[in-house]
């Protein structure tokens, strides 16, 4: 019941139009004077370059104002300059440039259809985006001496390699008219006992998801999301750890601080693996993100109010002269670090690099 009340609350944010949507509605309804004031407010207060372009058009054609070519040219110039600066460092723009370089290097000895197939194939390299953090920790050190799960008769070392791969593919948008977009995501976290006498993967967790993301034009709430997810370690038998769940999340901004509230509801499954998992994983988390210049700190808190909690803190900073490589430090304390260890207390620190944050 709580999850449905939460969804109703957040959908109330989605139902309110943004200022841009309201201004555009007035423009389409030919309420030009009202729309002109709204677009001017958007540009003056928020530097909205889409609003600047429409202002240029309105002044050029005398919609809600006298024709003023000087003002029209000014707003057109501001729109072009702002959108150019915004786009030139955009990852999609940069990847498109890389894609064009690849195409230029391919011999053009093919018919039209074959050339298009090659273009699709090479472009597929750039269709995916980062989702959660992608990191590699060559040193991940377990501080405590608590119970440590292992595979078979392998000795388990306190120091191991930990890494996470997380990608997302956006495949559709705006079916509901709310500017929402639809995505598939996949996250894999692995714990590699690379320093043991016989190296092996102690644990890997696999997490495919279907996501719907709604941008929200609210003073505090910025993004609302829904997802359907599966997570498991793929072992089967007595070592199987698995669950299915639906979740709702929203991002809130208060000044420099961003807060994500995520709540989930576990779905019943046929085999009912580890039915007590939710007692340790809880029903959601709070994530705090604090950016300061090039620094980014994140704190994720879970607490099921039964002494089963977790705290994860990570910090990242760009490696010198690199835009896409970051020094990365991660600290974890509590339950649920991995599925095999969900009911064991873990106190751990790791050092390495991240490819996305």
C-alpha cells in the first residue's frame, strides 16, 4: 500500500506543466503577449536557449510585439551560441564525431544498402550510455574478520579486485506525452579473488532492468523514475541468490545537494529464493550526491529499522588531463554488499579508477 501512495504522490508532480510547456501552449493558442512574457522570463532567469530561439522568431514576425529585427537577431544569436556551447561537449556529439571518423576510414566499394548496414553496425558501438558508476578497484580490502563466503575449497583472501560494469540503452520516448523515455539497463558487479593462490571469481551479481524516466519541472523534484528489475548471482542450487522487484525513485535538488529517494517492492517468484533477503536489503535507500567543482561525493543509506543497515560512501576526482577517467574510492559498511553476502556484515574499503560517475 505504501508504494502505491508514493506513486500517487510523485505522479502529482508530473501532472503540473513546466513553465516552458505552459508558454508553448499559450504560443500555440496564439496568446502571444502572455507567451512572450513567459519566454522572456525563461531566458532571463534560466538561460533557456529554446526560449531564446522562439523569442527571435516572435520578434522577427511581430507575434505579441512590434517587429524588431535587431532584437530578433540578438535572440537568434544567443540561442545559437548557447546551444553550440551546450552541444560541443555533449557525449552524444563526441561519439557521433568518432563514428564519422570510423566511417571515413572504411572503403566505399559497396552498394547503398550494404553501406547502410555497415553504418548501422559501426554506430551500434555508440548506442549505449553509462548507467550506474563503471569502476575498477584493484585493491578492495575487507577490514573485518567476520564470516566470509567462498567457492568450494578455495581460500578467500581479504584483498580482492572489485569492478562494476553498468550500461543503459534508451529505445523510445514520449509515449505518454510527458517527455518520458524508456530504457533497458544492465549492471554487473564482480568480486575477483585475483590474489589467491588459485584466482577465481568469488561472486558476481547480474542486474537487468527496464526503466521509465520522467523529467519533472518542479522547484525541488527534478526526475522521477519507475523500473522493473531482476537481480541474481546465477549460481543455482543452495548458493542461488535472486529476487525480482519494482521500484519508484525521484531526485530532489536543494542547492548544491542532490538527493535520490528510491523505494522498491519485492515480487513473488516461483522458487522463492532467500525469502529473508528483504529483511537485510530493506525497502529502499537514500542517496546523497554532493558535487563541488571537479569533486563528487556520494552517500547511500539503507536501514530496515531492525539493526540491518548499510552505508556506502564513494568519492571521485578526475585524473589529470582526462575527462573520462576518475580516481575512485569506495567504502562499504553493513549488509547487502553482494547477494552471496546479503546476510553477513561487511566492512570494506576499495581504491581504483572509474570510467563514469
